[in-house]
C-alpha cells in the first residue's frame, strides 16, 4: 500500500453502533485539519489519492480479492487461461478491482462508472490497468459506447460491491449483462441480508435472472465477510460466479 500524508480515524464505537450503512462515517485528518466524511461519499473520497484503498484496508475489506480470485478460478477450471479473459468491470470505482485482476494476470480490462471522479482516480492511481474506462450512466449508455462494448466481445463481467441498494440499479445491470458473450462468466457479490430478503425489495426479487437457469447458471456461491462496519460488526456477503446462458 502506498504511503500517504493523511490519517483515517474511525469514530468511537458507541457513537456509530448499528448505524445504517449509508450513514457510516470516518474522520479524515490531513495537514492539521480534520473533517468528517461518509464512507459512501465517493465523490469526495475518490478525489484524495488512495483514500478509498486505505479506508477499505482499515475496515479489512476482502471483496476485491475474494471475487476476482473466484472469477479467475472458475474461468480456468472451465478450460480457459487467464490471458484469454476479457473483463468488463462495472461500478469500477477507483480501480482497485481492476488492479487486483491485473495482478492475477488478466490483460484485457475495461471499466465503467457513473462518476468522473472514479475514472480520474483509476487513471491517477493505476495507469494502464484499464484499456478504456467509460464515465457513463448504465441506464443511458451512448450509442458510441454501446458499439464499442459490443465490439469487445467480453467473456467476463465483474461487479464488485456495486449491486447494493443505492448503487447500480437492476435495469442498468441488464444493459451490460447483454454485452457479455454467450457462456461468458458473470461475477458479483451482494450483502447476505439483501440476498435473504424475501420482500419485493430483496435482491432476488429485483434481479429475477439470478434464479433463471435459462439465463444464468450458478457455478459457485461463496459466503464470506466483506468488511467490518465502523462499529466492529462483521458485514457478511455472498460472492456468486456463474455463466451467462442467454440475454434478458
């Protein structure tokens, strides 16, 4: 991890106990000043070099290593090589997932995120990792981007920690899912509580394709701890890797 000139301080446990995930915050200290930032204030977080990475390290985040390694493992077990992987990374953020894929030997990676600050962070911190990085709203992809994505013939799609409520919406996912070649590999993760929610707000109700074997065949489901909440509780996730059997 790169050396930085700032400090991250987590709040006292009692002050944040059972705080909703989108209200979690931390203290950012730099050059004698101290300010409060929310974990999901991505515009602010991405503008500070390596802040996101150090924050995730502070909270012992595992998703970028767990999901990427599972995707590579399944691809190789199916008879491919890591050099054959052509990966579309959606909700790519500051590039941590792309960097992890590259460290595993993946050569061809394209990123998409709605925030220009994310693209700027990825370019600044991990130059050369992404062959291209699109700043796009997935629900309103430009025709040029659609054509360029179609031409890439992706055989893998990864969406790491971006399918929670308030992140990539269900209708947006279908747009890029359909850019993946038939029998391509799809890797994503989701909070256990969101997956197990049987109401209309639950993940499986919003993403019915995950249980439609004609569309998506699950190859591996792996429960693990995504990270810790700022009050020290474990945030449990489910990593899922499968194969696209048809578009939806």
